[in-house]
C-alpha cells in the first residue's frame, strides 16, 4: 500500500509512474489527498478538545485538593460537555480513515524508474540470455507425449479425479518432482535461506498483506466456511510471519525459503498454450523471500537474480532474463525480472521464475518495521522504519520439468543434468 505522504508530496511523479502500470484514474489521487486533509482537520480538532479535557481534569484535582468543591463540580460539567463533543467527531474520523484506506488499497505499487514502458509481454526488455539450445532428433516430441511414453505423468487421471490442470505424477515422474524440490531447497539453504514448511491456507488478512487481495481475488481458491484462501505461492505465508512485528536492524536481512504446492484458478485459461504442464491449477514451487533494509533492497534484488540464474545454469537449460514492462507487472511489484527457459520440442519460451522487489508496499500493509540500531558513540532517533520485501521463485517446477524432458530427450531415454543426478539416483529416465 502506498504511503499518503508520498502521494501528497510527489503527486505528479506518482501519477506519471502509475501510468506505466496503465493506471490513469487521477480522481482517486485527488480524492485521497482530500480525505487526508479532512482526516488531519478532524484529528487536530480531537487533539485540541482532548487537551482542554486534560487541562480541566488537572484543574479539578487541584480545586478538590483546595476544598473548592463547587468550582470543581462546575469544571466537571465542562469536561462532560467537551467529552460529548468528542464522540461524533471521533465517529466521523473513523469513517474518513476507513474511506481513505479503501481508496489507498485500490492503488498498485509505483514502478521503479528503470521499468520500461509497455502494455504487453511482447514489450518486456530482454536483459540477457544464457545456456545453449540443444539440437533435437527429428522425431522429438513435446513433454506431454514424453510423460506418456515413460509413464511419468497422467493428465487424464487428473481430469477424472479433479479436473483439467490437476495432473497425477507417478513412478519416475513423482521421483523427479521430489528430486527437484530437494535440490532447490538445498541450493537455497546453502545460500543462507532458512527453510520453513508453512500452512497451505491463509486468512484474509494474510492474503491482503501481500497484495493478493483485492487484486487477485478471482484467481484464488477460497474456502467460504472458514474464510481461508489456498495459497498461490509460499510468498504469502512466509512474508506474513513478520506481520505487525518490529524487527531489530541487526536481524536484517531475513532470508526465508519454502516448498509448497500452489493453487491458482487461472480462470479463462484454455488452448494450446496451456497444454500439458504449461499452465496448471495446482503445481509445486520452491520460493525465496527476503526482508531487508530499504537502502539495500535493489542490491539484494540483483543478488537474488544471480542466485536464480546460477540455479538455472546448473540445470543446463537455455534461459533468458526479462525486465518486465509496466503493463505486465504485478499489482504489488516495483520491479520484476522474469526467467524463461526454452522448450525445445514446443519451440517456445516458458516462464519459470519471477524475482521482484516490492519496496515498502507489502510491509506498509502488514506493518513490518525495523528499529534502527544505535550508532557507535551516538543515539538512534528511535523511529521505526518499514522494511523492504522481495521474493522469487527458486524454482517453479512444472515448466522446468517440461523443459528438462523436452531438451534432454534422446533415443536411449531422457538424460538428466549432472547436478540433479545424485538427487534422482540415476543419470537418465528410461
């Protein structure tokens, strides 16, 4: 959630940057400033009245001590009148604050100054490419046929038991899933991330805190009886661990990682682009999350990009890194890098990771703050500050599996990258 003082003090810049995300409702910006003006006036009126009540209450005590009961009773009547004036003003302030909050949560995060202009994925900026595209034999087939050939994944059984987008992994397909998950977790924990196994359902406050609500409400599975949401990513429970907490500056950065199934309705998804593992309603993913000092968040973002890039390099997959344009960014992100791997049999790029800096957008919603450490030989000012939050996929499994199967198929089976062989227990699938 954007901070009101930023909107007020940098109004033109806010409008210009929001336009990069195709948000052009300037009336909301003006209304927020008007509501904040009203809030300030009401708060000033309440503070003034409360100050008079406090002064009169002190005077009552002094009068009673001096035996001037009649004058004290008169003052008590004045205090009662002042208190009766406060109630309607407090009610009006509460209504204004609620309306201000409702307007603020409609605004997406401001994109970073480096975010390119654009409205569609085709306008994303290619930062760099890596890996080599392997030539395939003439009879190469896509991953859904390979999965059937080697009895790895049963899509039809998933349709029978649940519906489209819920495949069954079996035999070596299930083992490959476990191998990838364990490898990704080991890779992250060796880099200093603390592993968690979080809940798969979260309450409304948690979903709101990371920006899934109200932006992605239609994309989340919802359990109405308990008012719980199935998580679309481990980012949601991991970041909410520190909701309403004040962290010591010396504890930063905080690095978290978790494997979870992820659930996304993806309403309206159909056609050849969602075939096989290309787009699922339930899938496995290993996530990384960091909470850092605001002055260090963009340096940390680059570190996280390199972290994911080296993981892809170890899988020996051809990849590219994109800087997303304003129109293709998420509601909460300030800057996002997408990673795509090349699917050889399909001859297309598949997204496997997004690494994003949310700056203080999420932490302002969740009130995740840190208290600055006292400087040597001096005093800290004592004011808490909002942390910056970042997250990334490290990695999402379905399209990684698709690329591994397609890019490594051979006449004698599917050859696995060296880094994965000890986790899988074999050098190839046959």
